[in-house]
C-alpha cells in the first residue's frame, strides 16, 4: 500500500492514484513489489531536523529515505520517503523545470533507493540519474493513458 501524507505543512499531491500506480510499476520493473510505503511531504525546517536527529547531517536535502525492507523478504519494498516540498520547489526553479517534474524525480529516487540503488559515488549517482530518467519517461507514458492502469 502506498500512502501520501503531509507533516507540518499544508500540501496535497495531485494525481495520487497515477503516482501510486507508477511507483508500484517502478518497483515491479525492479523485480519487487510494494509492501508499506509512506510518502510524507514536509517543510524544509522539519526535514532538516530529521536529518540532524537521525542522520547527524546539518544540511537541507530534498528527500530522506527510511528503508524498512525485511532482509527475509527483499522482494517487498517498504519504507518512508520524507520529501521537503520547499527544497523541491527551489530545485525545480533552479533547474528550469516544473515543480511536478522535480517532485516525481525525488519520489522515484526514494523508491530506487528502496530497490537497492545507491548514489554515494559518482558512478552510482550517474546510474541513479539514468534510472530516474528512464522511469520518468515511463510516468509520462502512463499519465498519457490513465485508463490503462
């Protein structure tokens, strides 16, 4: 099950049904299925505090992924994706793309982490970006044909 929630901000994702179907499809193409996945939209201040408290990082980020994948059932992805809506908006403006495009990239980034993709090295970051691009194109196709879900 995929749930979308807001924590400390007033935000509601448009197109939740299509987004959930897309994220399930991403997991499926990665050879996994979705267990319990919470996508939580937050403010910059809230996510900074989470970053400091749990990861000991003192900087803003657009997403923090908490992985709850059971090692005995690695084919089932479960976790929390905490997404800073303010940083996503700033990044979108800086990149010259829409907020929705950048938000989708961040969401799929978190799901790819849960599926085992890393982004610590330059090589991993390049591969992660390529997978994000691949699945964003899939989203565009899915969004064009919502009756096919």
